[in-house]
C-alpha cells in the first residue's frame, strides 16, 4: 500500500473505504497520508464507480486473469480508480516529475506502471508486467478523502471549470477512445457499437470523431439509445425488439458492418458481433467478462478472416479525452446520472449492480 496505516496518537485522520474481502468493504478512520519527496498528496474531489469495481467487489477471479492474485481487490487497499482531485502537497521531486503545482486539479491513469519490465521499457506501459493499479493492487484509490500519487503514476491536469463527476469521467472516456483507436476506423466504414453504458457512449463519441460513413448503436434500453444519439450515433437499434444482425445487413446491402466494438460484457454480444460483421471486418473487444465466452471460431477464420483485437485501459488517449470533456460537447449531465457522498459508497456499488435501472454513470463526489 502507498500510505502508512499505523495509528499515531494526535495525527491528522481521514475517512477511507477499505477492502477486507469479497463484499466486505468498510469505512474506516485512517491517518491522513504524508507524501514523500517524490510523491503527491491529492484531496479527492470525485471517483467514478464502474463494472470492474463491482466485479472485484463480488470477488470475480476472472477480472485478474491470474491465479496467483486474489480474486478481489487486495485486502487493505482503498478502492476507486476513476480519479480526480486537487494537489494539496508533495515533495519538490514529485511536483517536478509530474509537472504540476499545489492547487492544480489532476486526473490519474488507472495503472501504476513499474517502468522496468519489458513492456514498460518498450513504451507499452499499459501492459506493464506487474500491472499494479490504483484501487486494486498495491496502491490506494480514491474512495478516501486523500490519496498519495507515486512517482511512476501518470498524471494529467484538467480544468477546474468541469464538474467533479464529469472530470472523473476522463478515465472511462480515455478507455473508450483507445478501443476506437484499435478499430482503425476509416471514412467509408459502417461502425457498430454494442452497449450504451459509459464505455459504449464514449466509443460512440470517439467513433463519430473519426468521421466514418455510419455509426450504429445497439442496446436494449431506449433511454440509453436516445443518449447514444446525443453522443453522435447516426442510427440506433433496440436489440430487444429488432434483430441487429438482420438490420445491419439490410443497411449494408447484405454485407455487414466494417467495424464492431463490443462494450457490453455480455457473452451474447460476442457472437452477435461475429455474425453482423462483413468478411475481412474488424472486431474490437473492450469488455471485462464475468464468465467464459464460447463462440464458433470458424467464423473468425474460415468464414470471414476477421481481424479480432483486444483493448485495455486508455494509453495515449487521455489528452484527447480531457479535451473532449473540457469542450462541453458531450452530454455529461445525462451520462453522469448519479452521485453519492463518500459515506454512501455501498449505495453507489449497489446501483452499479442494478442492471435494470436508469443509471448510466455512478460517482462518489467528495464534499
């Protein structure tokens, strides 16, 4: 962990959510952390709560993909990785390393890369071997009044004019934009985005920015499909009422879409995408699944020779995400639907798990 949790009589304290195991997160009083010379101290303003937080909360081993790691966020860690806050302290080395000053407002990339492994040495920091992350492994996240930022973290400044919950949306938006980058979208493409949650809506906005021929959004919720239109989608399909595969083929002279970006995390969306893509199309998978997915792999090879790409985190897309947020062009008031104070963290987690609700993006906003 990044902070010293040893109780010191008379020391300043703070409130923080602490992981004790699956479905056992507790609000505790902890010492306010003191930054070392190469660290920053941040007063938290907001932290988004996403599906990966919920999967770890319930102990989903598949999230980590490594049998040597716990099936939940590391015991003793404070969760929360969609982070925004104000720099309120730090050593000269830490401030200089990150190019910030006390009083600056910053957002943080989720991963804390080691800088030493093969991937980091090649500039592929988002695939860092140890793969430490704020709020999951070895570094406390933002469900606390204050948090420390180590020297190897990746820091970006953001305007103070942006609402805290909107600023915290920089993390999922950067992830969405990376998925779009992986798709290699061109002007003539018909692009299908499956899922109109936070990642899907960001992918829609990112795909629209690439100026393809058509952007089509899929979901089962009419309100979210309406929000997809507000993010720039040309067409929407409610897959609860229409056959998306048939509809997309009808719109493309029977060929199918050029690009499919999967943002639902539901196994059925994988086979849906394989079937609605044209031959030589591109499939981008962003979701984190809670169970194994089985598909007919001959569609990928023998039938269509598809280009299937994964996408993880948001490398190199943070400046674009921040610019998009600061521009005011996204309907962020409609995307960031629900805010809770820190002491209501459990309500925030529960609402993310309510798949039947009208919520889109849930955040914890600090007073």
